[in-house]
C-alpha cells in the first residue's frame, strides 16, 4: 500500500451479507477466500470475490457505506427472503453483531457523526497497514423495520441511511422490477427518517416511488449505487430527469460496478466482462454523464456494490480486487478531470455530503 493513492469512500458494500450469508471471512485475503470456495456451486460468484479488509486497505478504501439487508417476502413472492418482518429484523441484528465484532478486532470503526468522521480522516492521512476501516451503517431495503419505533432503535444502534426498497415489492416502497408508490406506511417512514436526520438512499426505488419520495421527503438524499439509464436503458438505472432532481437536492450518485448495470445487453450466465467490453473506462462513462448533467464533478462518486452477489464473472475485466479502483484516477485524468475533481469523485464528495448533513446536529 502506498500513501500517494487517493482516499476512497465506497458508497455501497454488502460486507455483513458476505460474512453472514456467504460465510466469507473478510479478515483473510481475497486469494484465501477464493481458495476456500474452490469447487463450491451454491452461489454464482463462488471463488470470484473481490473484497476483503486487506484488499480495501491495499486500495486505500478507508471509508464505506456498509449495509444491513434482509428482505421480507409475502406468500407468493418468489424472491428469496424472510417470511416475517421480525425474522428480517433479527437478520439485520446478526449482521450488526458481526460489524461490532469487527470493531473489537480492530478491522472496522463506526462513523456516525462529524466528530467520528473527522477523527477517522485524521488517522487515514498517513494510513498504517492495519488502520481500521471506517463504515457508515446503511439499511438496504426497509422491510426489516417492524414499525416506526424500530427506526429509532436502529438510529440509536448507529444506522444513518435507509433505502426504503430493494428488489420487488416492499413494505414501505416499491423497488426494482416493481411499480407503484409509497403508500401510507412509506410516507410515515420518510417522515420519521426526516425527524431523525436519516439519509434517504433513493437507490432501487421504482420510478413511481422515487418521485413520490422526492415530493414528501425534505431531508438529505443520495443514491449510493446507481448508474445512468441513458447509457443502460433499464429502470434499475436513473433517467436524466431523476439524476437532475438528485443533483438539485445536493445528492451524490455512486457509480456501480455490476456489469449488467454498466453496459446494455448483458445476459447473465452468458456474457463475460471481456466479451461485453466491461472495464473501468465504462464506469468512467457513467461518472462523466453525471458530471455533464451537473456541470461540475461535485455529485459523482463510487458506490461499487462489489461482491453484492456477483464477483469477477460480472464486474470490470480490469478489476481483480477492490484495490483496483485506484486505476480510475488515471482514466479520469485522461478525460480532463482535475486533481480536485478526482479527489471528490474518489471519496471527497461523500465526505462533504456527510459533513454538511451532520453539522446541523443530526446524529450528534
């Protein structure tokens, strides 16, 4: 690890999901994790993971939004998930327990307010080999919120951002591959989030729920891992109109490295990163599109989603581990981005957003 690398703030990593559901020991190297998974076929990305704590440190990924995720599925819903909201909540608490054990092991440190953010940044000015990685706790899909009292419980436990939906229909919003608005429960959730200063993560909201959320929620909003619909014409990506709305709200949009969201025409299980031309240049295309819409580089970031149920079989061909995100600055530099722009895209924009959000007193 070198100290001349950019500090990276990754806007979306499913660390606890990998630990608790994929049974990956992230204290091992990527190579060790792959070796242990050799021959396993229960998940399509077995033996192809890209994330570990050492890989994050090698790439100076010193901060991230780290998720809790547990879907509740009603009878007849074919998506994988839990059969009650209480079970989903319990799963998120198991994930939280893992984060806490990683804190005790010196691997992670929670970032929940301006004081902890600034203290962490100070440590990473000259990071050591075993410097703890900072994480902001985020909930991907709000199904595990049994009732609004659980929002306050989660906030007290460190939760600082909520994406109301994930894939399919949800309790509080409609997500990817679904349609419809928030409904009474969703509007009440957003009101409670606004009261507590919890960040709204617009990622995965279907178009109807997105626009209703923009109407009723007046607090801080970002999109932790979203690409551009003008490049990949699918409703999982945001349209230019949606991106402009987010930019106008001061949001940061994290570019995601899942291949099917990077290029059009990807066929799962058939396409390969090489055959589809998926590389970090394509990621830069999505980042550049956000910057062109904004007229500046203040709203673009990285929300890699690496190892979010996919590995090297479905991510940029020139990325072996998450450390290879350090290849992106050279690509952006060739496109005319200044060092200040690149610093912002690699992490500074997320940091500025959190400073602005938390300096008002929320989460202190």
